C-alpha cells in the first residue's frame, strides 16, 4: 500500500494527473528566459487544482525556492509573486527591474494562492493592429511569458487567420485576384476580421500569409504549453465582394461601417451556405492550428442589424453558433459585449435577450468589454445568466496618454465578484485597443488575478514605485500618489486626453477628432513632474524610472500646448502679428522639444514602428506596402478624406517633427501671410493643401526615421523642466 502511495505521489509531483499538467522542461526554460542563469536556484513541482481553479504555492527548501502549481501558468505566477514580493522586482513592457539580490531571499512558511476566476482573458481584436501588427516571434515570446507571469489563461489568438480564409475560399473556387479585392493590408486585419472593411492597405502578399500561419503555430504551441486555452476565430458572414456574382442565389447584403470605406458584403445567417462556410472554416482552422473549443464571433461590430425583430436575432444567433458546433460540438462562443454599449439605443433588453438566449448558457461567454467605465452586466441582469468576464478596456487607438481609472480597477472586479447580481461572472480580462503604455495600470489590474478582495490602491502604488525603481524613494512615492489622484482618476471619456499638437491645425480649443479636454487639474501633474525631477539623480539607473520621467514630461508638455495654441489663436483674432509670430514659433519649438525628449526613449520612436513593418517584407514592394500600412494607420487611417484620421495618433519622436510639426508650420505660414496682406485666411484652400501633403507623407519611403534612441532621457527631462516649468505654472 505504502509503495502504491509513493508511486501516486511521484506521479502527482511530475505533473501527470488530470489537474496538474506541468511540463518541467518548459517551466525551467521559462525561468531561464525571465531570469537568465538563475533557473538552478528554483525547484518546480506540480499540485492539483483547487475547487477546479488554478493554484500556486511558494516556499523555501534546501536553499532553493520551490514553485508549485497545477500548470505552467501557475508556476509562472508563483515566480512573479516571488520576484515582486521578495525581491522587489518588476517585469513590464516599458522598463523592467530585475536587479536580484546576490542571495535569493528565503520564503518563510508556505504561501498558498488560489485564483477565484476560471477565466483570465487578454486582448482585443484591435490590439493585434494598433500594437502587435509587426511583431516577430521574439516579441511574441516575451509577451506570452508576460501573460504567464500575470496569470492570463485565455488569450485571443487570431494571428494567421487570413491564411485559413485563403484555404476556405480557394476551395470554394475563388481566384487570387478575387481574394486580392477582399484581404486588407496587415495593419487593418482587425477591421477586416470584424467585417468592417475589405482590401484597404492590400493586396496582401502570399509571403505574409505563409509566414504568419507559421508564426501562429509557434504562438499557440507556447500558449498551450503553459496551460492557456487560446480563443480562435470563426465565421460571422463576411464574404468577398465577388461572392454575390459567384453565388447569385445567395442572400448577401451590403453593409457599411460608416467610416468612409466602401460597402462590405455579409452572408445572411438564414442562407444555408452560412453554416456550410462556418463549418468549413472551423475544420480548416482546426487542421492547421488545433482547437481549445473557444471561438470568437462578433456579428454586428459597430454595425446595426437590419431589424430589431427578436425572432430574426434569435435565429441569426443560432445559425452563427451552429456553424461552429457543426464542426466542433464542444464549441464555446466567446462574444465581445462591445456592441451593447456602442449601439445601446438598438440593443434594448428584448434584443439582447434574443441574441444571447438562442445559445445554451455553457456554450457562450460574454466579454463585458468596458467594465472599468461603462459596464453592461449591471443593466442586463448579468447577461441573462450567461457566463461573463469583467474587463478593462482603457485604451483606444493605441494613443499615448497618461490615463486610467485606477481606483475602479483596484476595487470593482472583487466587488462585482461578490455582488449577488453578478450571477455567472467567471473571470476578469484586459481588453485594450493598444498596449505598451501606462504599465502601472495594467500591473494593477492583473493584481486581481490571485485575490478576491479589493486592492488598496494607495498602498499598491507606493509598493509599485519601489519595485519599478529598485528602491524606496519618498519623492517618487509622493509623485505616484499624485498620479493616482489625477491622471489615473480618469473620467468616462473614450480613453485618455490627447494633445492639440496631433490635431489637424485649427484655432479651436476642443475638436471632435482629438480629445484635448482634461478631466484633472494639470497643475497636479506638474507637481508630480517636479517630484520626479527631484528624485532623478537617485533613480536614474532604473529603466522604468527613465520611461516614467519621459512619459510624465511628455504629458506635461502635451497639456501645455493647448494654452499656447489658444494664445496664438487670440493673437491672430486680434490681428496682432508680432504676438502671433511669438506664440506660433513657441508652439513649433515646443514640438521640437517634445520630439527631442521622446527620441531618448525606445518606446516612443516612429522609426521602430516603421522599421519593424518593413522587416516583415522580403521584397522592396512588400516592404513599401507594409510601410504604407504603418504610416497610414497612425495618421490618416484611410485615404486623404478619411473620417478616422488621427484616431490612432501617437506622440512619438519622428511623428511629431516629421508629420505634426510641418502641418502646423504650413498653417502658421498661411495665417501669417493673411495678416501681412490683410486678407482673409482661405480655410478651404488650406484644407485641400494639407490633405495633399498628408497623403504624400503617408506614401513616402525615405528612410527618415531611426529606431535607435539617442541622448540622455534624464538630462533632457531636466533641461525641459528648467525651460518650461515657470512658463507652465504661469498659465494657471
């Protein structure tokens, strides 16, 4: 009997039981990637799940740190817990502190953590373009490791999807030419996948499809090795424009996203071909990528259904689900709840119920995509019983601005979890349109993964500053409390405030296209800036501090641009040419200074974005196409008449000096001329001129932008503080 028990114990320790799947080699390889040369200081052991949930343990034994978990993900989370709480280290996108003590600190007693959440979801369709469009395997590997460290087990995984569609539609007889009129360029896949646009930024090279199919296989293999269950894609009706000609009897309807793009074509779920194509797609995808039975489908992303009739919506929902289940009876439909917020006038309780109730409860999961600001769960009886996930959206368009709702993120997930009205809340998620900014906010949100009580945000930011900068610094800690109560106490706006510098030139203070209204006192941010400048000599060795100082300095200057622009506008209206020249030249100088500041930090370089895009191509034609995609997405988002221009604006070195500044210089030149000649400014002629200039810039391939940071970020920030602090204080 004792021998049998020992055998069972050995099996459990090796991770072969049903609830403890730990690949020892993969875990040690992971530790080695995260803290090179230190994996021999850790012991990895397997333990079973607890009440069906992931679990980890941490203790010291025989001079080593023991990491236990029920899968690779839990082992990774144990490592992260140890690094954060015992070594005061921090691993993030924008600066990492891994300055480990020479002797690893011992763990006293046993640390035991169970997650209250079955699902920890990550990503948004848009993230795959606004941030990840050009990522190679090395960058993906880092992200997957970061996901594992932070306990994410349900990542959206849609790379390479276009290769599967090519297989399906070619099997149906479509030609390469017909598919060229369908597939978008690689910076626009998210909206192609969601059925908003066709072909823009294309035609898509075959090499892209082949290379990204191979990349997706690596991504999925690594995610699954940790015990993650990736969410793959499915068919929602979007078909090539030539579909209506090839199958004239099919029920195909035109729909328009209303963003200046041509109509796209959607196959009606009532058509018998809908289920056939959906089944073919899941089968082809499973053949290439395998499956974890989770499929994303968003049938009306920012499009209104043709009727609000409940019978139609019920039938349509059944057909979409059946198209998955026909190929995979275990299929679970993962739906973004975005439309219920975005088109909330259409989606009333009757319509939402019809859509959701058509699918068995356990075969659908709804992402409450914007829980941090505009939750839908609390006005739909928690999605009428469907399993759902509380999510933080936070970022729109990949814009660069200090923003977030930290106190909500710290408390609301746990409050919702314990609210009897939340019913079938199964998880939490991070669903931003763009990442690689505001790292503190994401770190705070993911602190919820292994706890079921609200986080003390004040204590957390002080601890975060210590981990991030590698030491306790009272000024840095005070700065973070100010940030918590200013930029990180964001209102219900669509993402963070941007800056007037990124707007197409105007006299107006507030415009539709760029959000320049602040919902915090900018002088509070100046206080935090002052404290960080004063702490700079002590903390300058920290990568995270360098990034944060550049980021706060950037935001202060971005905010200062508005009063400066308004002084320029007032001088022009007063026909005071001398004052106009003074303020317009100061405005352009401010942009030069911002560009020089951002040049010192690798995270704020246009050249990095462009060069990574070009690196995906194997011919000059491909490289140039990808560069067009990269330039266009962050500026016009379409052609020269695009209604989405500036949506994905970035405050980046290169973009400020090479794109935003010349536009403003052109504008100021014409305003100055009108003052000199005492003639009216011709707004219509300027509009045409600036649109032509923008389109020329988007189509350039001039190798003008570097992907290498230059200069000292600390010294540059100090220099700009000395130059601007008094002037900024004088505006209030």
